[in-house]
C-alpha cells in the first residue's frame, strides 16, 4: 500500500476566499485512485480519529496547525503537504496496528475508505457543508434550511 500527496493546487482567484487542495494518491492491491482534499477536510477527519482511536504523540504533533486569517503562499502549502502526507501514512500504519481494525486482516479499498472516509472518492464533505448551510434572505428575515442528497 502506498499513500502519496504529490502536489497541491490553488483554487480560486488568489484572494481571501481561495484555498489549496491537496492531491492524495492511493495505491492498494493493484488499484490506484486519486482524491482532492482541502485542509479543512483533513482537520475534520483528524478530529474524528482523535475520538475513535488513541493517537500517538507523533501523529498529534505531525498534523499541521491551522492558520487563522493568514493567506498561505506556496512554500507554506508545500510544508503542509509534506506534513499531511507523513500524518496520513502514520494514521494508516496506526490503524493497521489497532486490534479492533478490520484492516489488519483484510486490507482493501472498501475497508480503508470506511476507516478513513477522507480517502473515499465519493466523499465530499465540503459540498455537503455548503448545501447544509445555504440561506435565503427574505423580508429582512433569514431562513435557514438543510439540503441533503
């Protein structure tokens, strides 16, 4: 099994609303797939994993910190890419060591994506969030509504 984050790209027009997306490449049992993920998706996965399994100090310290209200340049995005790759490889190694993990005996794409939804090509948390928090202004009142596929 191999997990790489070989590159990233800037999405948007280089303003405060732009962000980097990281290319995550997974090779497992002669199967290869690629997903694009934002840092916020890695952060959400990290927070869920912290409640699910014991994290080693190495994994906790490897996960890159969030920078608030600070535009990232390519050098910072490259450092984050390297740390996310190290972190993701460490998480998979840790999952393989866990006694409760199904991955230990039967490492395949479905089980890997079940344990780490971030690696699932059909998982798009950002799109779900945008749909959940749509709002509409009407007569100076705000109406919130949720939309789920």
